C-alpha cells in the first residue's frame, strides 16, 4: 500500500536564524511548531547540510524498515563513540549484524525470568529504605534503583565501590554529550565542541577512564571464573560467531558500556515520569493499586505475572508516549535514494522525533492528556505501527525492549504494592531534552505506606 501523507513535501530554502535559536532554546516546542507549519515531510538547509524531517508514521517506516540498507546511524549517536565505542548503539553494517547476533541470546525469554527476580528484589530493597510521611526526590531515587539492577543483571555485582564509580561517572559523561549534542556543530554533523578542552569535556574523559577500569576488572574476573553466572556479561563472554570466535575485551567493554547507559537512564526516567503522571491522575493511580493488589495478593511479583498486570503495562506505554525516553533520532543516507516521494542525495541527514509523532492529534486525540486506555488492543490496532516507536524500529529496534518493559512494569507494581505517592507542593516540573527526556529539576514526592513494611527476605 502506498504511504499517504497529509501535506505535500516542502523545502524551506533557509531555516531562519530565529528558528535555529528557538530550536536550541526549546527543541520540543520548535519541532512541534515546524511539524504544524510544514507538514509530514519537509527539508531545509543549515550551511551545506541538507536535513530532511519526517513526521508521519508511514514515512518513518519507509526510512527504518524499507530503506534500512541505505542508511546508517546519524551523527547524534556516532558522536557518543568516545563513551560507547563500537557498541550496538553506534556501529553499523556487517559488524553491527554480527554483534547483534552475539548479544541477542542474553535477552532471550528464559534469561528474562531470572532478571525479573533480580528486579523485584532490588525494588523491595528500595521500598524497605523508604519511610512513611517523608519526601523523596524521584530524580535521585529511580536512577539509583535502576543502576543497582544494571549492576546485578550485568555483572552479578551488588552496589559497592566499583559500581559507585559508575553511578558517579555516568551523569558526567551524559551531561557532556547533552551540552555538545544540542549545539549548532552537532546539527551540522561536526564534532566541534567535544574536541575543545572545556571543563565538562575533561571531567567526562576522566569519568569515562575510571569506568573503563571498573569494566575491565569485571571482564577479567568473569573470564577467570569461566562459567555462566546468570548475568549478561557471562552470556556475552560465552557468545561465539559462526567461526567460533568470541568478543575481544574491547568489544565486551563497548557492549557493557552501551547496556549500562541504555538500561539505566531510559528506564529510570520512564519510571520518574510514570510516578509524576500517577500523582496528578489519582484515578489511574488507584487502578494500578487495585490491579496490583488483585494480581499479587500480597506476594512478590514474578515474570509470570506480567500478562496479568495489563493496566500497569498500559500506564507504562502511555508514559512512554507522552515522555518518550529517546525523543529524537537521526540517520545518514549512504546513497542517493527516494524516500517519502522525494529524491535524497547520499550524505543527507534524516531526522525523526518520537515526541512529535507521539503527540500528533491525528493518531492521539487530545494528545497531551494521560489516557492509558489508548493501549487497549482495539485502539492500538487502529493506529499505524510507527505512530508509536519509543524503542525505534526495523532491524535496529532496541535489543533490550523486552528487558526494559519487564523492568518498568515489575518496579512500578512492586513499589505501588507498598507505597502510595503524592506530588509535593514544592515540585516544579519542567521538561529538559537531554540524552533522554528528563525533568529539568528534581520531582519531589511524599510517601505514604500501604500495609506492612516490605520484607526482602521473603518477598512480601
């Protein structure tokens, strides 16, 4: 079936300077404004760089699925190679396909059941540290929790000195990327700011070096033990390609760093936004608690409970629609091609925004309203597939999608089982488009205990 776009393709001869300035000040608002003004597919020039913007699900599917052999990851991701190396997030072509085949078994369903238990145990431990009536900052609490889970599922390690190095280092490296990525040089595809000796670049380089030392020690310890410890690193060490070759220490380091960042930041901020949305939508919060109480009946959640926590799943889905962790993606064309009805030269930059498409009223009436019932099977089937793509799509869809959804649902269910949250009157909620879509400030919540205090030992 031919894709149908509601507006003709437009070429903006030169993006006005005021719009460029507005983009760097408020990229989300600017992207929505450009989509409203110029339609589903348009292009513009910044210097010699041609940029094509796709705002329709059919056009995005054409890019990510139909034409995937003719594109590569964009410069926004490739500029993270100082941190991620040649992990799955940054590499392309045959090497990417080989690495994906090696990493994929670590995320098979039978492995997820063990990871699920680790997730629930970590959530119970977190719930045990909270106190009735106190105020906490979710922007501090959720990243700490998800990093504990990353440490346990990736390394089979508890939070200690080494994982504290990672907990302190990741925000520094991500902040460096945020400042350099949202710059004119990044828009032009030039890696300018990262090469200069700014304090943030120096701090990021040092933090990355310290994290590399920790990862190297973990890899060495796992190699010496030689057996499957039930964690992701064990699976990566045991993986072999068709010729019987495993990954080098450098390849392992790059994949570990990629999994740490992807498995930590995205899940943490999805949960932060979920708590906020439930706090300001008490009816939805009550439905989650009723479902959790009915399904779990006071016991700890398990992987097998996931199909029965359907409303909880819908809440997570709707959160990722309103606040997609990855809010923008870019690709580079490898050859001349026709995309969305227009001829695109090799080397052009193609940009799509999950945030824009997820807020399109054609697919989501009253798009700013929080409505978990958008994710009933009937309503979900009525929309184009790429009207919702928080994990990307096509052959490069996020390899950890099932892991992330499992973690979000189980953590929300476990913490909701024991605690009710209330938004603090002091909370100031404002979006900050960074590496992920995060709150600009902390989000303070007041805790109210539900029932008896949780016990980590017996999981109740």
